[in-house]
C-alpha cells in the first residue's frame, strides 16, 4: 500500500509505503511509490517522504526512484510517568 498524508502548500507527503513480507522484493513498493509520486507531481506539487535512518530497505527504494536526503531529523518519544 502507499498513500498521501501531510500537505503543505505545494507539497504532499508520500506515506504508508509497505508490502506484506511474503511479497517483498517483487517491485510492488517501487510501483506504488512511483504511482503516488506521479499523481502528486501531476497536480503540480512536490512529493516528499521520511524514513527512519535504520530503514535501509526503504531508503534504498526511495533513492532508486529519485528521492534524495534533504535533512536529517531527530525524534524524541515523551511518555508521562505517574
């Protein structure tokens, strides 16, 4: 599956790209990512996405279809304790 999520003027996030483990490596993620990215570009918007730095498979896929690292980000998880 693949879809769109966050939107800012002129930009749309390509999001939720995933394949069932039994079907990985068959090009479905690539095909779906290209399909969604092309729909975003057809509207005159710029597609963007994000991935954890440890998700090498996703990063490899995204770079293979033309995405490039723009910025590294840090994330913190905050949890309330009682």
